[in-house]
């Protein structure tokens, strides 16, 4: 049973009910597409949505008797927000017919890796694996645990100043990557100064009053992250099969905006615009290949 099923409202499934659910989805999907991969293999994807942009994806093939043969399934959440525009590299997983996307995103400070949701479109366009191209990306995530934290900024002026400082740092990093030694020296001095200021503050303050947001890898799986970010929007929806309540959050972390789906029972605190979300996420996303 998939670990992230509770995130979309299936917290009480057992193996028998899951098997019945998957069979029902195969018979009555909300969406279906097929494609041929670069090696000539057939690919079929079936989707069933349990609420707005949230549902289950089944991937497999049709056999000679026109019966769907399931390879694997996973819960999903499709985001509507364009999170970034950057060069993307597509990487095929070795253990199954699945692709991940890698983006070198300066604002996050890490090589961002996430599961490709629109795999059928990628295969139909016959894009060479690993080819780097600038594309817009809409990121969405599922979370099994999270908490709501009070905001850090006292006023809008502080928020704007922080954004300006972040943009200045991004510009310096870009220049340093291009070989600008002055930018590299300036970054080094800024890092030393930042380390000293943080060291002084954490001695008398809670770490979450010092750190405004973060986005960092979590565990050994390369598409899992621990995040802290501002809540920009909140929607409460219901899984129409189980009647479990879900929260769909728009979160901004390190100046990158993306969406998070979490079961209401797994979120500690009341999510409101202006507060912060801290949690562990499984990152997915769609890439605009047009």
C-alpha cells in the first residue's frame, strides 16, 4: 500500500478495499492516455480524481485481451501555480517506467528533484531523455505531517526588505557562477556575517524566530523535502469517496511558490493566510513542454 494515500484522504484503507478501489478505477477512470516510450514500449495512464486536482494515478499497459495490467499506482495532486521557469533535466528511473525531473534552482540552494506528472505528454513528444530545456514548472506536493507556525514578520516593510536581500544574493550567486571573483568574495563575506549573526541570536531565541523559511532534502529519497514557508492561500476540500477533509495550501518557501495537499487530521494547528507551514513533503510537478 502506498505510503502517501492518507495525504489524499485514504487513511483507513486495507489491502482488500484498496484492490477493489483500483479495479473500480480501471473500469471507470476520469482520464486516460497512452503513449509509446523511446524504446518502443507501450505506456498507459489512468487517473481518478477524488476532489479538485487530487486523486490516484494508475500506470501500466493493455495486454492482448485488451485488459489493463497494472504496473504501479500513486496518489497525486496537480498544482495550478507556475512555480519556476528554468532548465529541466528528465531522468528515467531504473526500476520502473517512471521519470523524475531535476532543476538547478538558485533560490532553493539545492538541485530540485520531483516526480514528473505529465509523463504521457513527455513520451508523446519524444523528447530525448536528459535533454536540458528552459520550461515552466508547476510544483505540487503531498504531506503526511505538518504544523502551522505563527508568522515571523512584524510588517510588510520587513517582508519586502527580506525579498530584496534574497534577490541581491541570487544575483551574486549568478555572477559568481559566471566567474566574477568580486561577487564570490562578497558572497563569502555575507556568509561569514550571517553565520555570526545567527550564532548570536540562537543563543537567546527559538530557531523558528530566526529562520524565515527553508527548503532542504529529507532522508535518502531524492524527491522528499522538509520545508518551512509562508501560507499564501488555503482551501478546504473533501475526498468524495471517504469524506475525509483535506487542506490545499499555497506555500511560498525561499521565494518559490508551490501547492501542498495534506489530510486535515495530519496538520497540527489552523492554517490561515499569513501563518507559516512546516512539514515534510513528497514533491511532484508538471512541466510545460510546449
